[in-house]
């Protein structure tokens, strides 16, 4: 493209030739200048928005700020709701741990005042302002998640321990460890002795408690009556099955108060002392058998529980 320049001071006309390259440079320069002007105006409008009396510009700026604040508040509200739910779950778990702890203390024979599960533990120590640091929201949430995992783990372990202790306690409850009579004196112990009728050495399979006729005979543990009848040597005899192959035997009774198949509890009166069968006088012959083999009853009667 040719441009002809005519001047009054010069009698001769001048010609200026513009190529495509020149036109491109001119267009790019114009666009760059426009963009630069727009950036300058945008900076000025934002920097001095409070000083520029433009309702439209001020409304745009405030709208953007309110939208950002609403997003931030919505995120914080959702996060706090999630944390509140997690805190409620943790509080419920702590109540469970408190109840399990109290039960475990009771099973272990501890005094309630030794372990106060419903009170916060005492804490203390020195304070240095240089060591104080604010905890961030992310760190706080992370610590809550870690504490929740720890509570789950401790709850599972304490529940397992509680089950084991409860099973052990129940097992002991069903062992014949309670005294079958109110007195503790006995005339014959477990093992070899001189038979009162033959005068020869004989193995005594139980222990004999000296008691007046008619004294109550108590079940040494809970169980099921598997024998209640008259025996030629034991006289009126009762056998109680306690499970785990343990059976207790009560012999020479004057009266039987339970029947076969009846369920009895620990300490329940099942008979009365007498001198029936092969006996020299009123007493209770008490045996403990495991899988049919006689055991020393004194070993069980000394057991706690």
C-alpha cells in the first residue's frame, strides 16, 4: 500500500510504502496499548474503589467479596458439623469405655475409688509463652481423626478383655467352690484313712462334715441335678452336674429336696443332713468329681468366688 504525502513547503510529493509487515506491527502495537490501558484502569478501579464514586463498580466488588465469604462460611459450617458428629461418637465411645472399665475393676476386685472412670485425669506442668503455638483447623481435624481411631482400638481390646474375664468369672461360679454346709469342721479328709467299719486302710473319695441331723445341705455351685435317689452305701444321695465335666455329690442325707433334671443355683438348699446308708452318725459326705474321677474338694472350697 502506497501513501502520498503533499506538503506546502515542498513542491515535490513524497510517497510512503506500507507493507504487510508494517501493518501487522501497527495492529499489534494498538492491541498492546489497549490491553495495557485496560490493566491500568482495572488496577486503579480496584485500588481506589472506595474513593471512586461509582455504584456499579462498588456493587461488583462487594458482590465478589460476599460470594467468597459465603463459600468460606459454608465450608467452615460443613466442617464443624462433621466434627460435631465425630465428637458425639467419641463421647459415646468414652461412656462405653467408662462402663467397661468399671466392670473390669469389679471383676478384678479393685475398689471403685482407686479408678474414677467418670472424672477427668489431673494434668499440669510449667508454661512457656515461647512454646505456645496456635493449632490450625487442619491439624485439629487430623488429631480428632487419630483420637477416634485410638478409641476404636482401645474399645475393641477392652471388650475382648471384658469377655474373657466374664467367662472366667462364670466358669468359677459354676465350680463347686461354695461350702455345702454352714459349718467348716469335718471328721474325715480326702485320701487314705482307716475305714470305720472294716478297720482297714481305704481311700476316702470325699470329705465328711460333722453337722447335726436336719442341718441344711447347700449346692456348692449352680447346675442341674442328675441323680436324686437312695444308694445302698451313700444313702440318700444327690449329684449335681456343673458343666465342664464337674459333678458334686452329697450323701447320707436324711431328706432330699430336689429331683432329677431340676436346675439349682449356688447356695440353694437341696437336702438335709442325716445318717442314711453306710454311716456311723449324722454328717455330710461331700465329693467333687471331674470326668468321673474323685478330686480333693478342699482344693475347690478354698477358691475365691
